C-alpha cells in the first residue's frame, strides 16, 4: 500500500466520526510521520506496512476520542448542536495546537484564562475566610458550652 492509499483509507474511515479538524490533524500527523521515515532512508511501503491497517488505527482514534473528548460526531453536524447541548465547558485536542480548554468563550489555558481562574480562586478564598470569621465567634462559645456540659454530665452511668 502506498502512502496516499494509506492516508485516503484513514481519512475515509475517520470521516463522519470526528470533526473535520481532527480528521485533518490525524491525516497530517501520519503523512508527516511517513515522510520523515522515508527521509531517514526507509522505503515508503515498509513504513506504511509497519503502521498496520489504517482502519484499525481509525477505530482506535475514534474510540479514544469518544472516551476522552468531544472530537467526534454522533451523526449530526456541528451546527445542528444547540449551545445548550454543547455545554459551557469544552475540551478539544489537535495534534498541531494541543489542548483547547474553554468555559463559554473564555479560553482557560491562555494567560487571561489562568488569570481569571486565579482571581476566582482568590475571591473564593476571601469568601470562605469571611464566612469563617463570622462563624467562629458564634460557634466557639456554643462548642465550649457543649464541651463543658459533656465533661460535667457525660460520665454518669
């Protein structure tokens, strides 16, 4: 099998199961891998044969995508999915760009996304500290009274 036949069969097996960007990314990855090995001196057919069946590779990629991320389609176009079904939190992976983690339109793995998460964590810490500052003066006497009562009345049998 030639490189082009392998890539075409892989692309056909992935189409309809993954979003087009993911299909394109996987095909580019295997094309680059084959070309790199050919540049190292291996024969193209040997490299393609060493990879195995493109359909088996596609099945593995599809199963992995279904398990670890929304990189696949379930018999519908991306435009057909309403924003409610997409959800506010999304994670996508492409071999070229890496992870894309979003909360709504905010990209969390960018510098401003990390800053927003740090500010949110700081606000949460301040809120918990204020809650504790309010509850400790109220609860400390009650706990002290319960402790004294259990010492005085607790050991009678």
